[in-house]
C-alpha cells in the first residue's frame, strides 16, 4: 500500500520560499487536522478530509475515514508529507503534500480505485483535499478572481469580488438570485486570491488530471478541491493534484506558477514560436469578419476567397495565411459536426477546390472545427470506422486512429493550424466527459498527438481553464483564444480586454489570441455585425500586443492598408512585444473592490482597463502601457509596472492614429517617470485610448524611441541589437529588402531629453542593416565603435 501511494505525490512542516514569502503545511495526526501557514502569519485552516465511495461520504471528522499512517520525508528544498486513510468499508485512500521549494502540491490517490463516487453535482467534488477555510482572507478584505467560463474571460471579468460579497446570479431558467460570491465549478477552477492592494497573492489550480479536477465552494468562505462531482467511478491508481502558490504581486506570481507547471510537464514554447499564424499577418473569415457565412453575390466561397486574394495582392499586403471558419463543413440541427469535409455549396469540387485555393494563394489554412454530432458519419455506431462515445445528441471521439485520419487528411489539403472551437460545449454537453475521469484528457491528448505527427499546430478556442491547463500535456497547442468573438456590438469594452487571461496563457507557454477585427470603421453600414468596427485602431493594437495572430477580415474594397501595416513589416512578420499585454496588478485589486463587481455577469466596470507589455531585446528594454475605458484620471507608477529600483525611467506618448506622420510623432518629448513623477492617463470617453512607452537610458546618454510608424516601436522582431555609449547609438534592424524604416531617438543632456531625431534608411538586399542614430549612417555592415 505504501508503494502504491508513492505516486506523483506532493510538504509538510517545512517553510519554503517562492519569493520573500513562503507557505508551511502542518499536519497534526492525533487530531487529524492540517493548516497552511504563511511566513507572514496568514493561516488557512484545513477542513476535514472527505471522499465519496459506495454512494456515501466518508470523513475524517466523524471517524468514517480513519488515519492509518502518516509520514514525512525529504529535507532542504523539498519535503513530502503522506497520509494513508481507510474508509469504514476498508477502501484505502492516500493524501500527500509536496513542496518543490516554492509551492504546495496536494494530491489524493485511490490505490484500488473506488465505485459509487458520484455526488450528483457537476460543479461539486467527490473528494475534498485540500479543503481550506478562507475566513482569514475575508477578514483582511482579500479579493478573488476566478478565470471562469469560455476563454477564461466570462463576460470580461471572470468571477471577481470579495468573499463577503453578495452577488446577483442568473440561473438556467433566467431567474435572478442573491447569493454569496463564489468560484470554481466545471467552468472555473483557476483561482487568484489577493490582498486589497495586489501586493500579495495566492494562485490555486489543478496540477494534474486537469479535465477531471474541480474547485468547489463548500459553504461561505470555504473552498474544497477534488475530483469532479459527477465522477461515477475512479480507476485504481488514479490521482488528482492541486497547487497553491504564495508570492508578492499578482502577475509575477502567475508567471512563476506557470513556469513551474511547464517545468513539471516539460512544456516548451516551441509551438508558440514556430507557428506562422502567431508570427505573420493573416486574413480571417471568423465570426465578426465580413465573409463569415457570407460570400460575394452570386459567388461561392472558393470564388469569393480568390477575389479576397486578388484584393490582397492589389493592396500589396503581405498576408501569409488564411482562416476558414465553420461555414465550410456540414452540421446537424444542433450545429454539431456530422462530417468534416467541404460543403458542395461552398466548394463545388470538395477537397479539390481546397487544393486549388491553397495552390493559387500559397496560403496555409487555419481550419475550424466544433463539437461532434451523435449522427457523425465517422462513428462505428453510424456505419463509420472509428470509436466514438455517442449520446443522445452529441458524441466524442475516443480513438487515436480517428485523429490520425482526420488531421492527416486535412493537412494534405493545406491545413497548417487546427482550430478546435467550442471546447466548452464538447465538455459540458456530454455526460461521459463529466462522469469519466479519463476520457476528456484522452480526447485532447489524442488530438494533439495526431497534430504533432502531421506537423500541424493547434488552437484552443472557447476553453475553460481546465482545457488551457490540459495543454501542458499537448505540445502542439500554440495559441489559445483569449477574447470573445468579435461581434461588433458596442459593448464596453467588447472583445478587446484580453489582458487578464493573457497572463495565464502566456505563463503556460502559449500565445493569447484576440479574435479578428475590421480595419475600416464603416466598411458596410448595412452589415453592422460584419461591416462596422467602431474601435478599429484599438482592435488592431490589442491584437498586435497579444503576441498571437493578427487577422483582419474586411470586405473587398475596404482593406485599410495603413492601419493593417502598423502591425507588420513588409514581409508580413508581426512586430510584436516580447511578452503580451497583461493586466496590471492594480486592475485586479481595484476591480475586486468595485461597486459593480457584485454584478453577474460583469460586462461593464467603472474601472479603467490597464495593461503592460514588455520588449526585451539585445542591449535594450522598453515597456508599453495601454489604458482604455478611462473613466477617471489614472496615475501609473514604476511600482505598478514592477519597475521599481531600475533607476530613472522615461515615458513618451505613442501615436494612436491609423496612419502616422513619424516626424510629427517624434516631437512628443519624453518625460521623467518615477514614483514621485507618475504617468497619468487622463480621463477620456470610449473608444479613445492612451498608449505610452517606458524607456531606459542607453549608454547613459540616449533614449531609443524606435519605429513610431508601428504599434510596437521597439519590437525585437524588428530591432535585433542596440549598442550605445555617450556619443554613439547604433541600431541593427531587419526587414524586407527595399523596405523603408524610420527610427527615432532622443539624446539626454544630463537628465533632460533633447528633441528626438529621426533617421530613415532602406533595408539592403541582405535584409539586415545598421542605423547610426548619432550620425544618420545606414549600412548593411555592422558598425564598430572606435
């Protein structure tokens, strides 16, 4: 039994630091009690260990779950505490707590499995370890943010508030209820807890068995973690793990949490960096694009997309890939997929038209798919060749050979990226995915394995946090949708606020994706949902800052080339930051205390939306600050950006127009940026926004403002090296041969920036040049200081 409990277990009685803060786990075997205690005195009391089996609960509180053995092993930077329990019916269950030196990992294992486990509640749990009392956090006015719902961005603010909040909920019957604020359930489970200022935080999530793990509010301020609540039985040896991490700040804690999970699973960023759709400009037919379920008059989709390509060529736009949404394949009355092949009405010659389009344009395709119909032709139950679990209306494949066939066939017709949309629906609309602890994981792993085999990348769309976490075991996933569909309804702020979920997606090694946008504000007034984009500049900027795809979707004749090219160089390479725009800690802390945070759904907030992106290059660093929905004057300090202690910084406003006069934009004088001289984003009406760059002196004498014609002036995709001393500043850039690049820089006299100079050079045949900002020299050779 001890060997069977050795599992991938997870601290006990050892204080281990992630930053300057640390967590202790203590277990008193005589009283069967445990607690989590922080190095700064915060205590989260443990609740009784409970498990379900044989259609009843067993609990350490009433003696029906008996502690048989407790042990501690390890020392130094890691320690494991293990407890062996036995139910009153003789069923063994093991719990353990492990520390990797930065966080606590709680595991429950069933050595012999269990039957009759269901509690009947899909949002609940069938095991409770850990179960923690959050009253200590509530007493100190801690807030919470649950990365809830599809895109982990449900109604833009997840579930957010404070534990003592009462909130309005709308049930499935449309009835309104007032209840305690809550987190978790089948749509949530990645929970952020933070103090009133955002200076300290806890991150709580599953760390294994992601598709079957739930976080569940027991009552009031208590949270229990365990296997999902409708689990019918548990296989022998199965386990589930949760992680709790405590550190300073919010964003740094999430980033460190993600890095630790990536290390556990060997998850690299290879897919993210290698996927062309993340790094180069694209065209989209997704929801919100003009040609979403819409063709040109009297033309099919093949002919329409041929005309789109002709317009791209006429406008000399360096588009490199094409997105094909759900309009191209057949579906049943529930909009579920029956067969993933081209509709004759869209592509009369079927796959042959796909092949022709691929050859004519040279574009690789991102190809959309959704949830499976119970009538799918691929299922053996319907005369097909593959194993599916088929229910009344929907089905799920459970056969690696199916994915090999499906993805292999599409890859042969131009598919480069497989978009698995409606992940939430495939999970929630089936019983088997919420009663079997293994099938949902198999579904995603088999899909990913086939994608890897055929050299295809995967995009997750409409995921819950469990899907995003599961991507740790699916290395083909290169991007995750962070926004809602771009349906152009004039909400505030519609689908441009992706900066909260972007922190998580980035931390787990993938690129956040903002949905497509229209580059022209009034493309077609008779097609409001697909022809009008009131916030076109903001959409373009947010997509560029995402580090994921930048896909426009305008009507032919309405491509706004100047705005589109603010995102890319002449080869179509996206000029992005090093890390995506991510929400400031103060945004989370302020929102949790907002008077509107008590509403569900949270569509509107009275708080400004604030985000920061970083550009880290060879010899330089710059930070970008974007603010919109600025309902009041909002000061930003270096501490807000985690830039304290970095010496004197400078801030300069960046141009926000569709097209930029570089010399005029370079006239904006940088200002000193310190704790005592904060950056103030002025109150402004929607949809205006304010956009700034934070710079550090280079060589003690220069400020590199960068390429002001682009949204990201200091993108490492453009600027590959900077060298500076008191007299010289040289910048190495790359681009398309013949491309004109204008750079701006300001000389410092003491601490005062002088007017910026602009140097314009043409990229030589080799695609790389060196620009001397001090003398205006342009060279294909490397400049050497003497």
